[in-house]
């Protein structure tokens, strides 16, 4: 028994030894196979990521053609000149530009002891003065000019502006647009109020001005002789004709009244029984209970946001055309996969014989007025109405506003207007994911304050006010 057990134990030990030897011999092969498979998975993941995000991101960014030129190639110390910037090819609604210049050679007016604006309009495209105009010290010999320009129009693919400088010292003064910090925003489509970041062209964007000594740069100041001589125009004297003389009115002959003979008898009419009319009862208007099932689309929200943002409270006002009836409520709206928000409003004692207008205002939006149950527009903000023509019925009324946009831009605390406060708040919080900031400035509800939120605010400047 013991010898048999020993034999079996030796056989088991031999089997284990052979298995381990076989495993060690095949391990390098397995390791190689695992490494190859891991490499394939990593490469496939990188390809998917780049194809989904990186390539799509860069492919989706349009580029604005940029011309960056001085008003003159050379000037003398003490001369004033301008640097002209033209952006074309895309509709620019906001420009956040950083320009580095040689402060030992030139001076910008905003850097004076008593700062002045050096922003000069070449067109009326950008608002003046700019929202931000500041000079930042970057070194002993260079400074950076920071400008935030906004266009209320946003209706042209060519935007121009110029900046005034004063030459200080002889030398070559260079000016460079810092592409790493500068940003352009604009509307790249009318569908769903699309807005996007717009890039500068690749490469260095720079220009220069030669500041030459006064003795080597002769001045050429032509004297202009006026070529227009004021022409005297003889003004004919007006001859006034005498006023017509009223001819005397001859007295009318005195009329002797003819005596009127009063009838001796006065007939009394007694109405016949058949002519007696029974008055019809007066119709008294009956006020009714009304329910509004509403559909709304918010500008910039093009897909269903994450769970935390799928309910938004909006103010809804129902007002009769004669303004005798007015009710306003804060209504919760929820969004579906098509980015359409639905909410229900219940109204009591509504005089349904009247006509109504309905107003809707989102939590970060301008108020829209509608005068029909199914308003439509092709471009955000295009729909406008005057008098409310909505007829409500007792019970449920479907109000489909999903074919117009409630325009974004009036941030909390709302004041009924898109102004510099709203724009600068978004601008100063670009890139923020702070929940408190998002509740104020994340207009497209994508979880970050970015250039699309910035551009939506700029676009709203074209409308600016709540609709009345």
C-alpha cells in the first residue's frame, strides 16, 4: 500500500513538473500575444477618440481671414498712426483680442496718465467704446493691449476696426496678435441659433512700423486750395398780392313770419297688441377654467441636457388684448430628447370671449410674445406680432411654440435687457464648470460656460429687450 501510494505520488509530482515546464516555455508567447492585443486596443481607442472629438473639433471650427496692417509703413517720433485689423469670411459677433506691442517705441492712449480710448471705428460694425480696453504690462519693453469688441448687428462677413498709437523712439516697432489668448465668436448658421468659436489663421499674425529720424524723413504736407467757391443764389423777392377786399354784405330783407295754425286736435296712437315686443335676455359672459399645454424651444439647447438640467422654471404671462385680464405664473418645464420643453399652466375665471397674447420668459432668456397658438419662424427672433389673436376655450388648449426660439441672453438677476453686465459675466467665466456660475451663464446647458454661451449672449444684443 505504501509503495503504491509512493508511486502515485511520484506520477503526480512528474505531471505537475511537466505542466510547469510547459507553462514557462509558452509564457513568452502568451505575453507577446497579450501585448499585441493590448496595442491593438489602445490604437483603436486613440483612433476612435481622435475621429470622434479631435478631428471633429478642428473640422468644425471656421477660420476668419485676418488683415493686420499699419496706416503708414514709416512715421517720425511724435507722429500718430493706426494699426488696422480686418476680419472677413465669417460673421463675427464678438472679438476678444490680445495685441502685444513694443512700449519702448510706441504708446497706446489707454496707457496715458489720463487714459483715453484708442479704439477708432473704420465701420459702424462694432460698438464703440469697446466693452474691455486695457493695457497689460508684460515686460520692460512690451505691453499687451486687451480688447473685447461686440457687434449688435452681426450681419456681415467683414468686420473692421483700427487702433491709434503714437511713435516715441526711432526703431522698428512690431505688433503681434496673440493667437493663444485671442478668441473670435460668431454665428455659423441659422438653424437652432447655432453659435461657434471662430479661429484665427495659422501662423504668426504680426506687422511693423518703421519709426525714422525726422532729419531723414522729409515731410510732405500738401497745401489744399479750396476748389469750391460759394455760389450766391439770388432769392427772388416774393410779391405779395393784396388780400381780397370783402364786398359789403347787403342786409337781407326782413321776413315777416307766417303765422302757423296749430291743429285743433291731437291724435293719440294706441299701440296694437301685435306690435308689442318682448325684450330678449342679455347674454352674460361666463368665465371658464382653462389649461394651457405648452411646448417651448430654448435657443442654443440642441439636444437633451444631462439629468440635472432637464427641468427649467419659466415665467408665463397670459393677457387679454384689452388688458382687462392678466395672469402670470412660474411654470416648471421638462425637456425631451428633441430638446422641446413642455409645461402646463392652469387658469381660472378666464373671459374666453376675449382675445389673448401669451408671453414666455426662460430663466436666462428674453421674453417672447406670441399671438397665435402655433407661431413659426425660420431665423431665431424673426417672429414678431402686435395684437393677440389667440382664442381660448374651456378645458385644454395646446400652445405649440416649438417652431420659434426663446432667445437666450438675459442672465439672472434678470432685468429684461441683454446688456454689458450679461456679456462680461459670460466672458469672465469662460471655461467654468462651477455649479453657481453654470446656473447663471450656461445658456446651452452643456455643463460648461464656453464660447457658444458667449456668442448666444452677443447675438441676443440684436434683440436686447423683453417683448412687450
